[in-house]
């Protein structure tokens, strides 16, 4: 494969397209693949010792919760919760900002882990506001999860402040593991709160006030300011920094401990895997818009990760991407239309308004990428 200017190029190793925001290439290899190579050289025994030292400092002797796990009930955050409690003897509090349209399987999986002996709190934000903001950002940015992203980031931090728990465990640093912009060398260990605005939300939620949304309505989405967090000495860490992180291993581990269920169809909509993003019906719509804007969807993302883990051959990945990347799940779509209060016609108008014409061309009745992936 040769790299061309002004076209989508593909990583020679994992096939991830250059249209992924902030992905950096060197010699036709993406920085997620480069990062995976550096991880192979890490001594995880030493990293575990490093973690033990930190935990010793924060472990509660009085029985209070001593760390927070922002928890979706998915394989990764459940793996972290289990390890912290049963391997490292911590007393974690699991904190969830509710999915926009919770799925039955997501609720089931959360209940299973709580039954294993965890304390859990969940915030169900005002549905009128979350639906309004979701619709607004779907139209404006082709992303129905902008406000939700702010909420899942804000809520665990607020709980930390409120309950005086300084230690928070996130999963992995996405920009390092999956390619992107790494702000500083500590980024893969300590979470840089500024990245939330810069990479995930795009702006400060306080700017979202309008005729329909007041500052009170925005309360669940506002992240405490940097000065407050510095004074509080918050310690937001990525568990994956200390652990030989493997999402498939996390899934198998959690499945061995609880009755963890996958999608009812045997695979998640839009992909071949069945262990990720199971808890929210809006996810398959979110990935579909990513596909329209950047040319790759959920299947492509999963395929790239599996190639990196040497669990999938490139030629098989191409077939899977062809089969599933453009798939829109009917049940999810119906749920989302009800949640947003829009018609199918309106929805597909929004879809077409976000199709990136620089990367898509029409061929007959179908669209295909201008620089199609070929092996
Ligand atoms: Zn790559």
C-alpha cells in the first residue's frame, strides 16, 4: 500500500484509516500500532509494584470507599472493579452515569457484578434535557453522545469531591492505545482532565445554555474546574497503565466470574464482536455517524484492534468490514427515534447532512469510499 495525499490512507499493519481524528502516521504505520510495540517491552511486574505503592497510600483503614471506578457494567470497567476489590484489597465505589437508552443486557450485566459484592451509585439525568441535547448534537455535530460524554466524565469526579475519595480508576488512555494525540508523557498513566474538553466534548458544557436549556439543566454535565481539582489533589489513573491490558482477556475474565451476557443476536450491531458497548441502544447510531464522517465504523475499529492483538488476519478483517461496517440495527434505530422524538425521514436527512463528501462517492445507489480499502 502506498500513501497518497488528500485521500484516506490505511495503516499498513492494522488497516486503521488516516481519517480517524488525531491519528498520527510514521512510515505508513499508525501510532496505535507503534504504541502496542512499546507495550510489549513493558515489565508489568514492575508496574504492579508501582500500583501497589500507590494503593497503599490510598487504601482505607476505616472501611470507607477508597477509590472510584467509573463503571458502565461492561467488560473493562468490571474487570478493573474486580481486580481492585479482590486482588488488591481496595474498597471501590462503582459510579455510573446512566446510558441514554439503557439496554436490558446492560442492566443485567450491571446487576450481576453488584451481586458479587460491590457498592454502586447511578445518576439518571433528566430525560427531557438529555434527549434535547442528544438531538441537538446529532444535528449539529453528527454525534448524539456529546452531552453524555460530558456527563460520564463529570459525575465520577463530582462524587469523588462529594465523598472525599481522591483516587479514580479509568480504563485505558484511548489516545495512546487506539491512536491520537498524546498531550504529555504522563498521559498514559494519569488522566489529563483537559483532554476531556479537547478530545471528547469539544467545548465547555456551560456554553450549551439556550432558550430550552438552563444552567440548572446543565448541572450533570459540568466538570468541576481545574483549580478545585488541584486543591482537592484528585488522582485520576488509568488502570491499563499498570496491567497487560487486553480487551478480549478482560471479557473472558469477567465472563468467568459472572453471567455476563452479550448482544441477543450473537454479535453487536455493526460489528463481529459481542462484548463491547452493549449497554446503550444509541451506540450503534453513534458508530454509524462515525462511519459517515470518517469512513470507518464499529466493525473497522474492532477489526483494527483484533489485528493489533494478532487475533485476526487482514484479509478476514476486510471481509468483516464489508459485511458489517455499514449495518444499522432496526431495533436500535426505533429506540433512538423514540428517544429523540424524530421521524425516520428526519433521521435520514440528518444522516445525509453528515456524510463527508471528501471521502465518499456515489456508485449507483450506494456510496463507497473514494480510496477503497484493498488488500
Ligand atoms: Zn495501525
